[in-house]
C-alpha cells in the first residue's frame, strides 16, 4: 500500500490529499500542517478582519469529520526539519520520523521581515496567520493609528480590511508607486491617488528606518520587557510607537503591520537533494528532480509559458491546479500543467486593477496605453510580434477575461494587433475574431455574457 505524505495543510495540500483519495481509495495519506489550526485559507483573513466571516469561515472544509471520513490523517502543529530523499524519510519538529513513498512539498511561504530596529517588539505584526489576525483585530480598533509597511498585492488586500475597521491608516512603500511588481508607473500612481482620496496617507519611495518605543512612545514596563525578550507576536498590551521614515517623517502608530513580501518555505530542503532556486523546481508534472517527490503552491517554481522561464506564482488558482496535477501523478495518472502565468486581479478600496503576463513588455515589442485620470481608468497592452504578451488595467473591468485569454492563450492576432495599437478598447472584437478562429476560449465567455 502506497503512503503519500503531504507537507502543508493549505489549499494546495488539501486539494492534493482529496485528489489522491479520489483516485487511490486504499492508499495511505498523511497531511502535515505546522499550525495548530484546522486547514484554512489565508485569502479569507481580510474577510475575518472586517467581520464578513468568523474564524470557521476561513476553514477550507466545513463538514465535521471531513478528513476522517476520507481516511486522511491530519497532523497539526508539526513541521518538517529534514528530508532524506535516499531513505524516503522526513524528520519532524516533534522528534518523530515518518516514511513516505511519494511526497508533496506544499509548505507555502512566510512573511519576509525586513531588518528594522524595533520590528520584533510588541505591536508589530504580519497579517499571514489566524494568530496574526487575532492580534491585529485586538489592536486595530476604530480611530487607532495604524502604519502598514508595503503596498504590494498582499498589502492592498490588507489595506481594504483595515480601512473598513475605521482606523487612521498610513502606508509606506519602498517602490516609486503602489503595487510596483504588478503595475507600471501610470497604473501604480493612479492607485495611489485613489487611496489618498479615500483618506489613506501613502508614502512611496520611502522605507521605515526604525520603530521606537520609549519616553515619546511609552510602552510601559511590560512592553519594554516584551521587546527585550523578543515577544514580537504576543498580545501583550503596548503603547503608541514612533515610526521613523527615510523621508525624515515621523509617524505615530498603535499598530504596525509588515506586508513587505513573502518567501517560499524551503529551508528544510537543504542537503535533501531536491533542487531549488527561488522555490522548489518542478517539471510539467510538478515533479522535482527526485522521482516521487513533487511540489505545489507558493513554494513551487513552475514553468511560465508566456515568459519562457520558471517562476513562483503565489496565487491560489495556480496552487490548486498544481496540486491537482501533482496528486494525479503521485497515483500514477500522467498529468501535465499547462503552465503558469502571472495573473493578478486586485480590489483596492473599490478600484479594480489587473495585471497579466509580461506587463512590462518584452525587448523589441510594441505597446499602447490609454489613460483617463479623471475617471480612474487606465489600459496598457504589450505586444511581441502579433501576440499580446501582457497588460495592465485600472478601473477597466469590462474585458478582464478577454485580456487573460489573449495573454494565456498566446493568440496570434494578425491584423488585429495593429487595430489594437490604434484603439486598445477593441479587445473583445479582437478576441472574438482571432481567438475563436484558433480554437481558444476562456474566461472571455463570461465577459461576453456580461456585455
């Protein structure tokens, strides 16, 4: 009987376990998660913070006894320390060793905390786990001064939840615009203007240099003790902090949230024989260089057919498909990932923006931009040859599915490339003419029904 071990109890791990069970009803499945929580979705945490769901609403499965009914063993509060590929064993943090026949690495990612003086003291939190959410909810009361470090994709999602809690919000972003790894200058600047108009103080081209607690931001004896012993994630009461920026500004804060990016959880694979770059390198079947060991989700580095290189694409739809493909291969059913594309659709305080593929363009390519600042609308299309290889949009919700379909489908536009360069609003016409003729179809169908 085959023993499948899955490291990581997030969406990728859960989908993989269920897929294995569906196709291998008698195999043994062990799902290992490093938190003492029921498997949950991080994407639901902002909804928890604004009260749209309770903690149970973040859980990935809601039926009591779901995993037990599928005969899936779930081990909580334990993580992998060492993987021995040759012996097919894993040393766990609780001192036990577990063997495996196939292994899925779905360990996700963790916040990348910058080395800032004072960042490990009380009142500073990431917004990544349910424990973080509980601490933030305790401090982000109406009228509280909250400073958020980072205005990337994750930061903008958190910002929405914080604003709805009625806090006085300031955002500090090192880039020269908001969402700099997803949006070009015009789009990122437009999102910043929108947020400022909504009452958020936004500092771009700035970084936090120190978080101070002292006479001017007294935390009391308990807070000082907490900082000395490094209880950065405790719920110990804290007083107001002073946050010093590289611009020379000093801001007061009752809560500081670090949303400065994440990095894959792959440190335990050192000396395992599993090849890693930014993430765990995989082939089209999500298998690593070691037969029988697979990876999926935020920790996996898979091939992006648009850019022609391997990337870590930390978004849930990609994680789900990677998990499905890996699980099928783990039970001997050949499956291949069609590829991953950088896909981001973001709601920032009610302003919808999207980014697909090579939104910055490719050498030798052509592009067209259309900007309507007064109505917060921006559209940027990037071409290489007669294919649209990337795009940015802000406030342009009509044809999001079409944009994704053209980029992901690598559709040859022919004469429609020049027509789009002359009038980028003709996206739907271009898709219906060029893509359908080549047998492509995607979420654009939804756009057509809406239109």
